[in-house]
């Protein structure tokens, strides 16, 4: 089963990269650093900003236009058929088991976080899209049934 093998190696790679990153970030003797002195404030602000942006309401009608203008439609059909990436008909139902909107958002902003079984990791990088654009695209994807 070559598909299983390639998926496994992608997962192993992901796990390995994560371990390396975690090690690099946490390297050295763990000091229980983040005490409540001055530096923690920026962190708190960042966390809050992220929480706010993920609560954006997507505009599905705008998302439909973006799906074409951002070139998604060049690789994804809105039916069952594969162009380059998977057809996105019913993706909402598939996403539900994987985290729903969070999964769809991640699929766009962090293209290699999850690789759909049977596909190659060749989706273009869309990490530059602003939060509202991504929310609109996700709202549109949720209408594809
Ligand atoms: C160059 C081709 C290409 C472009 C352009 C592209 N994608 Fe993809 N996309 C893929 C491929 C290939 C996969 C499957 C592999 C993977 O998971 O990364 C995928 C996976 C996905 C998935 C996960 C689907 C599932 O069934 O879980 C979503 C959602 C998605 N793309 C949305 C988008 C959106 C929205 C855009 C436009 C902003 C876009 N893609 C642009 C190739 C592309």
C-alpha cells in the first residue's frame, strides 16, 4: 500500500520537525521563565489578537469571488473531481471531523500542516492572506455541498 507508506512518512516528518522545533525553542536547561514581570505583556496581547481574528465572520459571497481571484479554482473544483487538489464539494462535512472551521482555516494558511491522503503537498502558499480574506474563503467553502 504505497499510499499508507507515503502518508506515514509525511506524518513522521511532521512529528520529527515538530520535535526539532520544540527542542530548538526549549533548548538548554528549562528555566521556568515566564514569570509575571514586564516581558509577558506582549505575549498576552498577541494571544488576544489571535483569538479576536479567529472570531471574524466570513462573507461567503465575497469568498466565492476570492476563490477565483486567489487562484484556488485553478487547483480545486467545487465538485467531486480532482484538478490538482481535491474537489471541495462537501468539504465542510469532511472538515467537521478534523476541527471544522479551524481545519479549513489551517488548510489555507498553513498548507502543509495536514496533507490530504492521496495528494502531494503542492498547494501554493497562502499564508500572506489577511484574516478577513481567509474567513471569507472558509465561509464559502462551508457552502459547498
Ligand atoms: C497549486 C494548486 C493549489 C492551489 C492554487 C490551491 N490549492 Fe488547496 N490544495 C491543493 C492540494 C494539492 C491539496 C491537497 C494536499 C494538501 O492537503 O495540502 C489542497 C488542499 C486543500 C484543502 C484541504 C481539502 C480537504 O479535503 O481536506 C483546502 C480546504 C484547500 N486546499 C483550500 C484551498 C483554497 C481556499 C485555495 C485558495 C486560497 C487553495 N486551496 C489553493 C492544491 C492547491
